[in-house]
C-alpha cells in the first residue's frame, strides 16, 4: 500500500473503481454501506465533483470510500484537491457571456406560466371581486289570513297542516295595490319533496303560480322581484332566489308561512 506522501496510479475515481471491482462489490452494495446515493458513488468514480454542493463534500465522501475499501485516503484527497483547483482555474478563464445574449434559465417557461396565471387571477379579482354579492333579504310577513278552507293534498298531509291552530300561520290576501317601480329581474326555483300548496306573486303583485304542487315536481320562474311566497308545509320545499337558497328554519316556527324575498 502506498504511503501517505505517495500517490496511487491514476485519479481518485479510477483507484476507487478498481478497488471496488477487486473486492467484488457492486455500486448498490457500496452505496448502501456508505449511506450514499448510487449516483454519488458513480460520480466519485468518474471524478465528477460537480454533483456535490462543495468540494468539501466530495473530500468527505472520498475519505469514507477509501476507508471502506481499506485504502490510504491521503493520496486520494490530495488528487481530489488538485482536480478541484484545476476546475476552478478553468471556470475563471472562461469568457464572460455578454448580458445581451444571456441564456434564459431552464425554468423560464414555468416562470412565464406563473406570471400569466397571476395576471389572469388579478384581472378576475378586479372584474368579479369588486362587485359584492347581493344579500338575500327574507321578510316574514306578519299579517294574518282567514284559515285555508281546503288543501287538495293527501289526507295525511292535510291533517298535519289543518289539525291544530299552531300547525300553520293563517294566510292573508296581499294588498291589491301593486307597488310602484319596475322591480328587478329574478329567477325563482322550487323543488318539492312532498305535495305542497304554493302561491307566488311577483313585484307587481301578479299571481305567477297558485295551487298544490306534486311531490318531485320542479318549477322555475323568471319574474320581477322582490316576490311574495305563500307556502303550506314549507319544510318540504327547497327554494332559491337568484341562485341563493331561501332559508326559513331560523325565521319561522310554523309549517305555513308568507314571506317577501328579494336582494338588498
């Protein structure tokens, strides 16, 4: 074995490679023994220290590799230092690339795509985000009607709705005087999970629909809002006004209700 001041024949990588082959070990076995990646072992054997963040890392790996193979690490480390110094000198002697023809970084397409996405997002926020979403106003009307005389539904539902005074709010006929103004366009939707009596009046107090709506039926109306809605057994109705759900659970405590719905 050469002394510490001697040199092995060939660069460090060749010496390490020949030692591994002589020992009958594969790259995988060596990498696992040194806790290194396979590519790091191959880089050391090829004297390719550019794979490491610093020459210090390369020196440390060569030292571990040499000890694992029973080699004297000093000559190998000296050769490693010479190779690293030679590479540094070559880098310093390379001509400086003019700024005007600088090569674009490899991730330029990704950066460009991110910038375009950012611009699109900012434009969308400016166009749509600046307009606050209208708030849906639901006003439970307090006037009372005479009790409904009949409801043309299944007997069990009629018994529930008409069985007691507390089972429903009495409905009253809306004022015959239409409100002033033109109202605002609105889309009103209903979906029924049970047979329900429904009356819908538009901004001008015109009756849009009135009567018993069957289970499973879906209705859609384009009207002028705000609107007035009368419903017997409203829990069986899913309703929307301009895409916003009409929530009544926290507003009423009876099964029949009369409300005015519109956007603020």
